[in-house]
C-alpha cells in the first residue's frame, strides 16, 4: 500500500481578517476553516496528518482536536518551502506527501483522489485551475511542444509573457517523499520576496527528469483561499448553494435554495419541505413528509415522519416523534424527547423532559425536568417550578391528566393519573388520581366599591 502523508500549511496570522482569531479558526458552515481541510484529509486515510502552525498556534491546538494530528511549529513565516521543511522529519522515507492549505477549506475528496491518480505513486502532481484574473497567483509554465509542466513562477518573479498565463497553481500538490527529503533542504530564497518557495521543487523535478503531472478541480470554489472576510462570506455562499442543490437533487423541497444554512449534516427522508431562512446545525435528521416552517433553527435533532415544525421555532438536542406539531415560536431545549402526536404550541419552552403520546401543551408554558404521560392536556401558562434556587427537581405528570390554565407545579411533585387541576392552582403535594384538585382563595365582591378617579388640579 502506498504511504500517504498530509501536511496542512496553516501558519500565518491572516492580518487581512482584522481579527484576534487565527485565520484558519474562522468559521465556514459551522466549522473552522482548518477543520474542513482536516476532515477532507482524513477521508483519504493517510498514514499521518501534520499541521504546520505559527502565530496563535496554541489557540489552534486547543480548538482543533484529534489524536491523529501531528502539530509542527514554524516560528517565522519564511515561505511555503520553509513551512514544509519544518515537517520534513515527520514524513516517511517513501510514499507521497499531499500539501494542503489551512485557508483553502473546500477542496473536495474527489479532486484530491484525482490528483492521487495522476501522481501514480511516483510523479509530482500539481492541482491547477484556469482563472480569468490570475494576478497574485503562481503561474503554471508548460513546455510549448509537449504541454508538460516545467515550472511554477510566482507573480512577483514572472516575466511579462508569464504574467499572461491564466493557468494558476492552487498550491495543492502531491510530492514523492524521496525527492522531498533530497531537494527541500536545498531550496534557496533568492527571489523577489526572499521567501523559500515550495514551488521551486517543480523546476528541480523537471531538471532531474521526474514527471510533473497536473489535474484540475471540479468546481472553481474548491481551490479558493480565504484572505479576508469578504472572501470568507462569498465562499460560504458558494458552499451553501452547493449543499442546497444537493438536497434538491435528492428530492427535498426547498422553497428558496438561496435562503438555507447548513452548518453540519442534514439528512432527509422523502417529501421533506423546508421553508426559507432555516438553520441546521450539527446532525439533523428529518423523516419522511416532515415540514419545517420559515426561520426555524434545528441543532442535533431527529424529527420522525409526518411532524411539522411551524415557523420561528428553535429545537436543540432533542428527539421529536411522529406526527408532532411544534410551534410557531416554540423552544425545545436539550434532553427533550417527544413521543408521537405531541403538540407543543406557541411560546412554550420544554427542557429535559419526556412527553407521552398525544399530550398537548399549546400556549405560554414552561415544562422542565418533567416526565409527562400519555394524553395529558396542559393549560395555558402552566409552569413547572423546577428550580428552588439551589437544585433542580422533577415533575411527574401521569397519563390522562388535565391541568387548568395558569397553574404552578412546585417540584418535586407528582400529578397522579387522571387528575384534574383547577385553573390558577399552585400544586405543592402529590395529587390523588382521578380527582379535582385546586388551591384557590374564595371569590369575593365588594359592594359600593368605586374606581379611583383622576384628581383635577
Ligand atoms: C502560494 C504559492 C502560489 C499559489 C498560491 C495559491 C508558493 C511559493 N506560492 O502563494 O504559487 O498560486 O499559494 O494561493 O508556494 N504558509 C505557511 N508558512 C509560510 C508561508 C505560508 O504556513 O511561511 C501558509 C499560509 O498560511 C497559507 C499558505 O501557506 O495557508 C500559502 O501561503 P501564502 O503566503 O498565501 O502563499 P502565496 O504567496 O499566496
Ligand atoms: Ca495566498
């Protein structure tokens, strides 16, 4: 089996981001730029992944976790060749090394596999692309007769003729380790920028009769680097459009593919419908015929078949059963599990609670740390008082309970099967099954009482 090493160049402060955060930690689609690159690298099952970091390195190491990562420090940024040199002792004697950039987050695994194919275990291989405005990039110089790559010339070192070349170096390349060990230490910084250019390796390869293969990315945005917030925002939109098109292709109905944000993984059954401006974070699974209304936020959620999430609802770390109706304006917090046919209405907050089949809480309530049975109706404004100022306590509501509006259930407490609670009640003790329980002061009327009137000056 061919040994594959990956080196991700991620040193450099990213000054043009105007941020205290290292550039490669800026987020795209819910993940740091560097995480995208690492995840893609992992899909190639390499023997080793080295990440070269410089400025802000500690923050990067604390943020990006992975036992499979080898961190390499480049104290001073003296060029891409110098950066790779810092990782040289980590690279195996044979096999190939893939160079990726921490600020080029969206290169696809298919594109990299294609590069591996053309490298054929022994060639150098560069990933290039043709762009309208090549200014600032290294140009791919080819032999006029054979078309073979002969060099990469940086913008600042390019002749007028070379500046007209529109085929550019994306920076991503595959290099045989034997040559890296031999040639990399000999690279010099005798160029306009006084940097150690990794791209000088290409000319060395040609001189030594090593073939330099090339391939191109499937989509142009795969090889776009992020240097400022505008580029980051534009790249994020390209990626979201790609995700939306993929969902449409799989049969998901998106009311407007330009107004959806997927910051993780969205897995959909058949006939799923998603209205505008929804955000999906972490892993979200939507079963067949699920509908998500406009402006919803779903984070690490499973929604079973036939359920409807009405607009402006937020659901987080929860499981929603079949044929539930949620919202509008519902907030479902972590640890919530709803059985089937449950209804959670507007301005209802549910936290760390289980709710049984067919139960309803439709208006203005807080249900926290509760276990609610089947076929329960919880009236408007009902509150579980789960917190005594120091500890959280549990509320148990058994099957077939009916709770009148504006009731407080002071936990720990149990509402037994079939209980009815009168409106406006404060419950502090377990209620008996199948009885009406209420706490309410007697209603009085004052004869002859008058409303105060405004005093005239
Ligand atoms: C590099 C390529 C150029 C290519 C372009 C694509 C070289 C000499 N040039 O140019 O051919 O068209 O990328 O975007 O390789 N880095 C380090 N340490 C350093 C220098 C850079 O880790 O000392 C990292 C940066 O964080 C960045 C990447 O390497 O992720 C590229 O560096 P950058 O300085 O942007 O290279 P360019 O001059 O753009
Ligand atoms: Ca660059």
